[in-house]
C-alpha cells in the first residue's frame, strides 16, 4: 500500500499550526488602523460641484490620480485582509480580545479624520457649513478616540495586574 492510500493515523497530532508572534499581531492591527481610513477616504472620493470656480474651506491635497487609484484599492484589500485575520486570530484565542479595546478607538479616530478631510476639502459654492461642523465635532471626537486607544494600550502594557 502506498503512503497516500493509508488512512490517517488517529494518534497523529495532525498538521502543525503556527501561531503568529506578538509582532505580527501588532503589525496586523497597525495595518488595519492605517489602511481603513485610507480606504474610506478613497471610497468617499472628491466632493465636487459643477461650477468653474468652486470654493474650498481647505484646498484638497495634490495627489496624482494614478497614485490615488492605486492606493485606494490596496488600502481596501489591506483592510479586509487584516480585519479577517485579526477576527480569526481572536476566535482562535491567539489574539486576546481585550486588545480590540485599543484597536477599535484608534480605528474610529482614523475613520473620523478621513471623513473630516473629505468634508473640509469639498468643493462648494459659497460657505462650507459642513466643514465647520466637521471640525467642531469630528476633530474632538477623533482626538478623544485617540486618547482612549492610546491610554488603553498603555494600561494593558504597563498597568494591567
């Protein structure tokens, strides 16, 4: 009988599963926190009006269209892949779920900043009232979420019993 035709041995440990290191987990979380806002920023796109001389609260960044059309889909793929990997590692108990209390607020802060940027750089005719509201509410929200995420990380790394 050939090796391929033998039934599997019930006492064998099966395939060896390699668990990612703490560095890989941290890099995946960092990639998620950085890629998701870029993907959202790209998905929202430039907000334009049909006017030859539109107004801006803040002029948009001068990013070449080729760079933007490459970076956006890559960020979207990176977001999906890292989110799936982190969720899988959490369900397999490789990643302690308490670390989502760090990743979540930092992710929310980045998403808020991506939306604020698109609102503030939108083309308008006249005053951009949305820009003022985005700055008034979006920036403090992003700052608070950043402080919560970084404070929670500091607590988990240093002060956790």
